[in-house]
C-alpha cells in the first residue's frame, strides 16, 4: 500500500459548492476510483487560503496514468472546472507532496 498526498486550490467563495458536489459524488466515479486501487481518499479544506489537501491510499498495482484518460474522470474535471484552479484540460491544478513523517 502506498500513500499519496497533494494540494489543489478552490476559487474563493466556492467552498460550500465544492462540499456539496463531493457529498453527491457520482456512484460511477466512486466505483472507478475503488476499482483502480484507491482504498481511502480524503480531502481537507484550509479555509483562509482555499487550499485543498488530499490524501489517498493506493494499491501497490495502482497505475496513475489510467484515471486521467478515463471519460468519467474527464467529465468530473469539466464539472468541477468552474470552481477550482485547473490546467488547460480541466484537470485540477495540483502539487504533489513529499511524505516526511508517518506514524501508524
């Protein structure tokens, strides 16, 4: 099992809408994330900067190249693009984080 963490950025004022959309996450997206090897996925909001911190547990055979190509993921990115900072392809602008400490 691998751990993955990264940050993303909301456009200020969209905190409630972001939470609402995730409270109503599409079942097909949740299923896809599980089937590709994500067993845990949490997103936290730092409200003063609108920075999102995401944490995932990934299976050892997780292939990070698969999800960005999947039509459901592309559709989700387009759905979220109006409330987040994104790349040209609508993928969230994100920064990977380096793990420096872990306690089990």
